[in-house]
């Protein structure tokens, strides 16, 4: 049971309605712990590991499929953030993992920060974006990460200055299962007057071409890079060509706007998403011989 411990800085809610804790708003209930600081997180993870209670981190829930009834505990980081860190004169910025990317995008527009356009429009926390090396057509977040602090499996805070091998397409290559990112340092690469307008233009492009006003979890599939070829196969385009837009299962459908987005337009569950993923993957491989991996975590 997870209600028989009391940790300073941790608030536990039992059988909590988690529907609004993911951007897809899947029907879900479970236990959740709201954690206010790094030391509290450390004490919580020690307790959970000792009691052999499974856990899953929740950022903004943009890339996660929540269980209808999770037999474990979700962890939501709510670390304090000092707005004084938003000083464009710094060479390196230090941010908590729980900081939403939209705040950094606003800062980047205001100060025309070079390189910061790469995460434009991504509905995620900084920690979540770092964990999966989030990116857009403008680049990947690894390009501006200086270092990552994380809580290791040995319950130690480790700071890692990242290098080119630490990230690959939509993933990090250094975190072990169960380890938690707590803090990220981002580089200041200087300013460029074209960055602010570029970000605004890209935000408009995403709004026009993606169902951002619907209940989605972002792109479902990773675009597939072909072996021995400098070419990327966009999953959304192939889904569109097959005429699968609008296909639905129990209120979960492939978006009529963009083939690589699934929309929850009723009260769908994780089971419905997985079934629609299975069908779509089967059709993609049958028609094109390509196995598209998912971006969503489940």
C-alpha cells in the first residue's frame, strides 16, 4: 500500500481521477504523488523501491498513455522555479525538470535565442523533452543541452555534461530504467533577430496543420529513417496515402487533419489507443514493408 508513509514535500492522492493529467485525456484512475523538491523525490523513490511499488513519471502527459487502473503510483514533479534564471545575459541557464517548455518558448521569442526554436510547440516539460530528445523539423533539443542532473538507481544525484553520443532520434542513451531527470542546464548560443519571427511562424504552421485543439498525445509514430539512405519516411504522410484518416475505435480516431495524430473525441481508454496503433502499424508494414515505432510511452 502507498498510504502508509509520510514524506515531507510529498502529497499522495489515492484513486485519483487522472483524466486531465494527460493531453489525450484518457479515462484513467490511480494513485499519484505530487513532489515539491529534489530531496523529497529521493526519499519517495527510496520508499517505493523498498516496498517494490512500481512508479511512472508524469510531465504534462503529452507522450504517455495512462492506464485505466494503474497498479502503482504516478509521480508529478512540482519543483520551484526562480524567474531570475530568465536572464538573457547568462551563458548557461539552470531549470527544473518540471518547467513547461511553453515558458521557455516565450523567453526565446522575447530574446531571439538561437537554437531554442527546436522545441517550438511541443507540449511537454523540460525534463520530458530531454528524456526523449524531443524535436521538430527545426531540430532537436539535444543541440542546446549543456548538462543533465538526474537521480540514479543508487539514489544519488548525478550531473552529466552531455556529448553527441548521449542522444539519438527521440531518445536518450544514458538514463537507466527508473532514473529521474531533476534539472537541466541549457546553453545560451547568443541571439539572432530572425529567431522570434521564425518561432511565431512555426507555431502558426503547427496550428494550421495539426489538431492542437483536440485531445491528442502528439505524434503517435516516429518517422522512420531508412537504412543506408539519407531519407526519412514520414508516418503521417503514409497513413494519409492509405486513406486511414478518420478510422476510429470506441471514440479514438486517426485525426482527419494529420495522419500521425490520434484524437480522443469521446471517452477512450489506453486499450482503445493500443488497438488503433496495432491496426495502423499492421497496415503500414503490409503496404510499405516498414515497421514504424511509437513515440508514445506505454
